[in-house]
C-alpha cells in the first residue's frame, strides 16, 4: 500500500531524512517536505562568516538547492507554513490551504533564537541570527553603516558575530551576564578570550545584564540599557542561544524536554507516538556522560539524526529491522575569535562535580607544534578526569592556529570511555611541524595522571 511520509522542515535534518527516504523507499511511496522559508539544506553555522565577508553569497552556504531536491524526486513545497499537527487524524494543517494527510510524519522544525521578554526587544534594528533570511536582514542593516553595534551574549554565535563586526570595522560592544565570554569553558580560558576581544577593539561588558532597549520615535533601537548605564546602539544582534522550535509538537501533545526539545528514542521516534519521528535542533538528545536529556543544536547532530530517522522509517514501511541508532553526544564544540581558537568536549570541572563525579582538573601550557620550529604558538589545554575511575570527563583548548581541532582526540576518547592512562598511550601522529613529541592532549593527560598519583 502506498505510504506518504511528510517532513516538516527543509534544512539539515529534514532534507537528510527526505533524501535518504527517496533513495531507499520504492518510488510509489511519497516523500513530501513542507518548508516555510526560501531555502533548503543550508549551513546556518556559516552565516557569521557570510556576514563578515569571508563567504561571498548565501548560495555558497546551500548544500543542495530546492531544484536539486525536486530533480531527485522529493515533493518539496516551499513557503508552506504548517500550523498544527493532529496525530490522531494523522494530518498537518497548513496556513491558507487544505490539511495534508500523512502515514508517517517527521518533525524537523529546527531552533529559534532566544528573545527574552524585556522592554523594547521587538524594536526595529534588533536582530537574531538563525536562518539565511535572518542573515540577509542583518547584512542589510550593517550596509547602512551603523555607528554603534551592540552584541548581546558572548556564546558561540555572539562571539562569531562580534568577530564579523570587527572584520567589517564597526565600533562594537559585547554585553554578557557571565563573568567571562563563552561561559561553557573554564573561567581562566574565558579570560584569554576576553583579552583577545579587547585587543581587537571590542568593548566587553562582562557580568552585565540587559534590562531593556531604548527605541526612538520610529520604533528603532537607539540604546541598550543595563543596570549601570545606557549604551548607544544603532544596531543590536542577539546572541543569547536558541531554544527548540517546537510549538507544533507542543500543540499536538508530544512530549517535550530541555529547552522545549521533543523527546525521542534512539531511533528518533517520538516517545508514545508510533507514526511520528523528530530530528535536528528541535529535539533533545542523551548526554553520554550523564545520561541526561539535553538540547544541543548542531548541524553535525542534525544530519546524523536525520539518517537514523530515515533508517527507522524505511524499516517501519518495509517491515524490516532498523540498522542505525543515535547514541547521544559528548558535547563537543569549536569556534574562534580572530586568530584565537577555542574548543571543548565533555564536562567542565563544576559540571562534573554537580552531576556527582569527584573531578580532578589540570591545566597545561604547551605549543601547537615542536617549540624549536619557527613561530610556534601557545595553547592551553584543560583536562578533567574522575578521581575514582580515572576516566576522562572533559577537555578544553584555547590557543593559536591549529590548536582547537585537537579536541577531536579527547571527544573520541570520551565516546570510548577511555581513562587518562589510555590517552597517554595512544598512538597519535607526530612530526615536528605538526606537534610536539607528546601531543598536547597527551601532555594534559600526563599532568592528570600525576595529579591523581
């Protein structure tokens, strides 16, 4: 019997699901994608680099066009706004159109920027950055050459947008309620990030909360207010993180978890709803270290979850057994501010203690390659291990060129449940132009071994 799979959302997770289904299901089965925006399969993570000018056009961020998906046999419907889901009748309500029936449904609605309920936040000139349309609106705003730009928040997006503003020569202020930028890393590493920001001319107001936005007579932002001062602003960018875009799921009675993320099983099937799957930035996923369900919006996870969801749906339609599962995450992330690279994985020291571990944390200074080679750059590596089991719990890196991506060694070790002793004995690549004789990750592991005795 012919089946119709409807996918709501046409970016990373949604189009990964749809493409895999179209490849693996017999042609008589329908694959329909509903996308309310203007683009499919694009890199939201690349938007700050488009804003900075490193990426020349939004088309460069598009992995596969709408036409390419249509040519592959996917029924992609653009500019279609799904307004409700009825999981009993198995229908999707669409604005200004008839309801669409489905046999199986995939929710891949992504995430949306946090916009706290504070005075003036809906004013003109206050931007979030999540979609290509958001990016274009921000570029259009910056094209007017505002005198003063204020970025609220110094997480990954806030930091990357601040870098873009510096690259384009804007007078930029960054405000964050945390004592140091990138609060997900250890404070002494955050201080290095703060120093780099100030070195490049950014006014950084740490430990500072925004109380509201002043608007002019035309409703356009003119200042950002804090408890201590009013900061002139012609354009504001919100870098306060995101929450799951899950209003459709909530309205349908689907289970929600952290930051509104939809609760799914290891096959991306929504708990308690046999005909509904969800993937990408709208779901919660398991923290492999703590077992908690957390919201981690990243394109890497969205693509993998899309593969898993498609595999489960194919098995469901064809009456076979799913081959793939999504095991969860260890919290790996990477970014940079100008020449300073930053990465982390696993738990920080305080996080580890809060969830019941007895952590030992070490911090070492080393170079990105052999110190006797020309122009080595410094890097700091933090490593956290569990005192009782000697198991690696987390690692963080701040340093110069070719520093941050070394976090992948620690991320792999975390996924494998390795101890710091195991890490010391890893067979890692070495030659003087690429690394010291002990990899920086192993230098930190040796320090942790010494600290544990």
